């Protein structure tokens, strides 16, 4: 699973999509395309953005849900938290002697 997350994060367009979902969750494909075009100057087709979203979903970083005829995309940070916890682990408590 971590390999999928790193693969998904390797692409700058996918990182921008995650940035946009961080700023405003629950966006439709149309909204994501519009924000990428206006804020980042990316003129990607809806199909291209949809393919990027599929990679992010496969990695578990994006979850989609349907409401009527709309499909909303939400950020899921759990895979990132798992990776960070893997290497950083819990922080040891600070003691007065260990503070600079």
C-alpha cells in the first residue's frame, strides 16, 4: 500500500489535486478541473484529471461518493499518517535535561 501512496505522490499534478482537496474538500470533477485551470494554469481534460483521481483513489488518498448525479471527492489522510507513523513513531516525552 505504501508503494501506491508514493507512486501517487510522485506526480506534481496529483499533489496539486491533493492541495486543492486540502483547501476545500468534497469537490466534483468539474470543480477540481476549474481550480487546477484557474489557480495553477493547468489545462487538463476532465478525462486526464479523472485518471489522476483514479490513481489517488487506488492509493487510498481520495475517497469518492455519489450523491444523485454528482460524484464528490474527499481527501483521506490515513495512508499518509500510517507512513509518517512508520518512520517517525511516537515522540518521546521531553525531559527538562533534554531541552536546549
